[in-house]
């Protein structure tokens, strides 16, 4: 209803409201509109019974609903209805709607534009009706209402101390309701003494009844209250529920001597819980514990190993205890690891797998060689696989594993395995190379589980084909590559697979043949109207495309079957030069075209020039071709012309008739040429015979091998290449991109490379040089492992012995080693505690040696007497942890930018976890560890002094979570210096401070200022770059030191390849020495005679306050 009868008080307001009426549209429900008049417009609340009630209906169509009932209701309520019917109305329907007499109340119009014509008539009739008395209202005789009391009682929300009662309301003049709540005895009798009464309002039909007793029968009676009397009642009986029990009571975790239990607390007001072990279950064992109401788990410890326990619990309410519930749990038994498999051995790795042990908090994996070298690692409970690396070739190892239950170690499981003598492919050959296929073959590798073969175009041919790879089983040693691109050089790499591990690879290159060009294309004869051409067959061609044209005509084309090697061109013009072109067709591809020109004879000519026959390429060199042919009768000479196949300058040479061969020189290597030979008669030239040929590739280096490999060097040897002006030798570690290169002269056939890393695999390449041109590459992989050497005893030589003593003449040979390092250069001595040399003097037979002189700088001389031993006495000592003596404060600054992702973050977290296991003591008495994440804003995962023991730190590392964001490396470094390396947060002044940075990309801020401040504060920085890390930026973050402090992993899966080297640097003596030197440099020698001098510093910051100044300056970064 837009306008109600009581909305406005003046004519102006009514007219304005009518003017603002909006149009809405919809269906035409006249019956509903009339009923709305009765119910809402002229409702008893609004209408005035003393005045007429008038309604004017405007409509232009038939109603969509029934109108009869509504018409009667309108008439019964004394409402006078006028109707204005427009075009399309149902007049019969309107006659039923309007009041009587119908002619006075129905006003039809023909169009909306003519409505103004009926306005005077309608106004007069409405005003006349308004001045008359109101129409009578028909009232129905009220029937006598029967009074009914409350009924249909229902109970819902039934609980141990409450319920909800609902009923249907009573009829009549109800003033309220009275609810009686009466408990029943066990015999079902009412207990009036405990009865309660609740008085409720008249409009209430439901009530919540509280403060009931659990598991009790009640009678609920509802009375209707009337003025001066109590009406009928209704009664229902109900029983409350027992006190809720503890639900989902279960054993969460079983330990060796403990059980962790959990449960779901019941709803309602609780005082707490009582958990206990019944004495009948374990005689002599008493356990009872009252627990607060806000916990849902509990650990029972001090139990016996491998025993069953029945544990009960009940909830304690203000009303009393609930019914107890029980669960049976069994403590664990110290069991060994089952299904322990050691497999997939390579030359330096083996894989260990095992089934998880229930309840184990971790595992200790140990491996020992037959020489007595022992190493171990502690792994988390989520490990069931580990790759042991850094083993010796062809050695037998004993691998043991035992589960760890908190501080208790379980039984040991043992397995033995032997590493391979060789794990790489020694020979990789490519043969049967065609335009689209090649056959690859290699030697089998013992112990391999398969091979992975990968091939892709070399950088010069990128885009010609996509990189591809596939896995092959161990029985395959030959594979045919198919659908490779024509005339493309490929680099081929073969990797050996040992289970999930990938062994070293071997590489080779090959180049596919170009699409075959037609050879020996020639004119065999011609006339004034025909030319006969012939050619040699091409392997792989499906057909031939032959075309011919003159200079001023369109080419004619004909496709010939591959079996056709001869064709006659007909209907040619006399004395015209035709260019004839042919190419081989390979499926949907066309090979290179070859063309020749031929002049047709004149009509009068009858003696054409005989063509050259049987033109052959007798010899092919790197820069030359040698041709031969059979002489043509009547020829006065021969013309030889050649042009590069891919285009260029054409060259030619004419020889006399005595020649039947010719050598073309000064050609480009590895290039195809088109060669034509034609006979000459005077100045006339006969038809040319076309052949094609390709010069040879430049020779490559052969016999490229590594000899005399030691722990840090190797000697590379190769066969001299004839004609080479030198060699380009390059090498790099396979996990880094920095390459070192040496240019060697032509006389070199070997070269020694030093300063290599022990146990690492290097890629060596060599190319022959021909002036400014580089020849093909030869590649080799070599792992740096020296041969076993005899042990030596070291005995001090008395100072009176001169540095160069004459050799002994007895059966033993004693040598003196002279230390010629200067006093400024400290000498470092490293020894391994697992092998102890004997104290007795052992000698061997005197070896025959040539004298040698070593030149060195003058300095302090230290002499030792070394005697070659025939045997070594080993002393078995317990294995020392790698970082057992290290004591430091280490902060891991971990990149969590969006480029890493959840999966790679887990691999980085696992690497940090494995690093932490190398420290046997974590806490204030050993090494302290903290972790900080950085992206847009740094955040602390835990501080140096947050955890006091090793297990707590390892659990915290497993719980590291990933965030995502940008790479704000500088902000992360500054945050660590300000917030972590502070005494208030656990930093100790007397131990090294180490910052370990992880990143996979370039920083989005300037890393130089905070990195310099870190070094000035004495913080040792180790940087670990992954994937797309900027190596130049890592060099800025971690400045050069005496130990390696920058590590690079190509992918997140390659973290194990840098783990041992990283640990060696993190726990190195050089790092500790660096801290001590910095600490000594930071101390100030305070004078004792004039203390006032300390109050007058000349500079802005004294040495002892330098750290404070630097920390304050971080706020400016």
C-alpha cells in the first residue's frame, strides 16, 4: 500500500504523493486487490463507521484471479466501488465488481488519452455518494466459544539438570499459566515436599525447567489461570538423564614407560576430572589424579615396559561424579628396526630404508668401514630413508640403525654392503646417424637399476628441437633416437640410476645429417625441344620434385616417384636457356634444391657437345675435394665450378682436355658444396654434371683421460691433434657454474690441475684450436679421490741435526721435512682421532729415490723425522661427533619468499634439521640455535635461549611453518643483528656468533650495509644459495675468509650434496680462530696511571664501544 487513509492531513500532501507514485508492473490480480481493500485499507483499526467508504478501480483488462469472493466481502463491509474500464476490459466482470446500480458505477473509456472526458461525471458521482449515509455493514452472529485448557504437552532438550516443556495454549480469557514440577519416588509416588511452582504469563507456551536432579522421574503439570479461577490442567511425566560421561576416551600415544590419554569433555558445568588405574588391574600399583576442568589430555608416566594398563576416568560435577569410562593401553617394548634394507650402492653412496618403529622419537644411523672409520647421524621420527654419501670406492661397510625413545636407545639392526668399483659409463657412442635418427650405445654398469638418457640441441641450434629424456631399464645398453631434427647438433647425456639416486653422467655430441640433397644431377642429352636429366637415389626420400623454367616464364612442376631416376622434359622451345631444379621430398618436408641450366639446341644444330661422364668425388678433406671424370669425345677442356650449398660466391676453374681430375682447395670445414663439371668445345660449354659433397669436421681431441689423481689434483692426458695451433682446457665442479680455463700450446699432451676439492666430481672439457677457430669439444667427468697411501710416523728431530742430513746407509730410509713457512703464516695440523699411530719405531726397506730440491722462502725451520711404516696400529675409540667440541650461537635466517613454495620449504627445513643433529649438546653448555624467517617482514620462530636441550630444538625445527612474501634480505640481516644477537635474548660473549643465511633469489633491498655491520660486530656469515640465488650478491653478504662460507645447491633436492662441506665449515677451527682474533682486536688496553684519559676520546667511537655504535646505526638502514 503506497498511500494509507491516515498518512496525510492536507490536499496538497495527498496530491504530491499521488504525483510521485512509481510504476512497477506485474500481473493483474483484481480479486486480491479487492480483498486487500477489506483487510488493510478499510480495516477496523483505520476506517470510520460513520462515513461512507468509497473505492475507484482503474483497469484495462480481465483479472488473473477469481473476484467473486472478494466482491462479496467488499459489499458486506459497506464499501462503494466505482470502476473505470479501459480498452480490453471484461465488462461482465466489472459489472460484478461495481456497486449497484451498475450503470451509475461503471464508466468505460476507449483509450487512455480520453480519460479526462469522464472526470467530471466521475467526480460528481463520487461526491454525491460521499454526501449520502454509509452503506450498511453486514455482521455475522458470533458463535459461543468453548473454553479449552492447555494441551499437547511435549518435553524437549532433556538433560541431566534441565528440560524444556512446550504446550498448546488454552482458549478463553487466559490471564496466565502455573507450572508445577514434582519429583516422584522410586515407587512412582509424588513427593509434594519437593514440589516447585512456576507462574508464567498468558502469552507463554514454553518454559525451561532447570535445577533438576539427574536420573530422576518428574511430574510436570500446567494449569490455565482465568480471572478469579483456575482452569483445566495437563500433566506429563519425564525422567532426567544421568550425568554426562567423558566421551572419546582414548590412548593418544604409547611410550616405553608412559601412556598419553585424551578425551572430549562433556557439556555442562564441571568441577574437574578424576583419572585413575584400578588397583584390581595392577595390584600394588596406585595411581589417582584430580585434573582441572579445562584440560583434555594427560600423561601417566613411571609405568613398566611392555605392560597392559586399564585406565578409567570420570567427570566431577557439582551434583556428583559421572559414570566412569575405561580404556586399555599397553606400553611399548624396546624393539629393533625391522625391514632394514641397504641397497642401490654406487661408488660413494648407498641408500638405507627401514620400516618406522612405533613410538620412536628418532633413529641413529651409523656406518663403519673395514678400516675402522665410523660416522653416524641422528634422524627424526619422520625419516625412513637416508642416502649415505662420501663413501670410498670398492669398500665394504657395516651399516647399523637403532630406534631412539626419548633418552633411551633401542636394539641395533645391522646390514653390510660394498660400494661399487665404478658407477659411471665408460664409453658412450653414437652411430648410424641419419637425418632423423641416431643409435646410442654404452657399456653396462654393475649394480645399476637403470639409466636416464637425455638429449637436446646445443646452444647454437636452440629452437630446432625440444629437450627430451627417458628412463631405460638396466638391461638396455643401446637405444635408437627417433624424430630428431635434421642438420642439428645435439648434446647427449647418459646418467646411471641406483634406485632413487642418480649417479655421474657422461656426455657426447653428434650432428644429424642434413636433408639429403640430390647428387649426381646432370643433363644426359638434349635436343631443340627436349632435355633429358638423371640423378642418383637418395636414402629416405619419398618422391622427387622436378621443376623447369626459362627466364621469362613461370616454372612447371612435376612430382616423381622415388623409384624414378630419369626424366625427359618435352615441348621445350629451341635455342632457349632452361633452369632445371630438383629436390628430394621427405614426407611433408622438402630437401634443399639443386639447379642447373641448359640451352636447347637450335633446329639446325645436329652435333651437340657431349657431356662429361662419371663425375665422382674421389677424396674429401677438411678443406678440399678431389674430383675425377671420364673425358668427353671432342672436348677441348673442362670447366669446374663450385659454390657453397647454403649460398655464397661461385668460383670456377678451366683445365685442358688432358685433365681427368682436379683438386678444389681452400674450402670451409664442415660445409656442403655444389660442384658442376662441364665439357668445353672452343668457347661453347656443354651441359654440366652436378655433384654435391661436404668437407670433413675439424679433428677433435682423442684419448682424453685423467691420470695420477690425488686428493686435490689430477693429471689430464690426451693424444696430440695434427694441425692444431693449441688447446682450450676448461674445468668446473659439477654443482657450480664458475669455470676455469687454460689456453695451452700445440706441444701439450698433458696438464696437471691442482687445488681441487677432495671427494668432488669435476667436469673437464678440451677443444683443439685452429688459429681463431675452435674445434669440437671432448668431455670427461672425474671424481677427485687419491690412491691409498702408506702411513707415516712423525718424530721430532733434535735441533742439532742440520736441515739437510746425508742419507742413511742402512736398510731403512729416514727423511726430514723442513717447514719453511714464515713466522707470520700460522701452520695448521689436522689429524683424525679414530686412527692412532703406534709409538714404536717401524721402518721399511730403503726405497730408491731421486734427489729433489724444493725452493721456499726463508723462515722458521721445524724439522720432523718421517719413517715409512709397513703396518699401522689402530686403536679403537668411540666415534666423536663431527661438531662435538663446537660451542657457538647460531642463527638460521631462512628465506620464506613466495618463490620457494611449501614443498621446497620442507626440504630446506629438513636440511636445517640434519645440520642440528650434528651438535650433541644444545643449550647453554654447548651450541645455541635460533631461527628467523624473512620475507616482507622478519619474524622470530624461536630465540637462542628459548630451548635448553637438544630434543626441544629438534621438535621446534620440525614444526617450522611457511609464510610466503617478497625477498627483503637486508631487512632480515638487520633484524637478526638488532633482535637476536643480544645478551638479553641469550647471546653469549665468549663463543662465536654465526649467521647462516638461506636464499633462492636476488634481494629486493641493499644487502651491503647490514653485511658490513655484521662483519664489524664479529658475526661470522655463511650463505647458502639455492636455484636462482645471485652468486655475486652472496659474495657481498659473506666476505672471503680462510674457510669456505658460500655454498650453492642447484635445486632444493641437492641439499645433501653440500651438507658435509657445510658442516665442515660451520664446525671448523678456522671459524673459531676468526672469532678469537676478532675478540682480541675488540679489547682495549686501559691505562692505569691516568684514568681521566678515558673520559676524553678523540674519535667518535672507541674500540670498546664500536659494537654499540654499529647496532645503533642499523636503525638508519
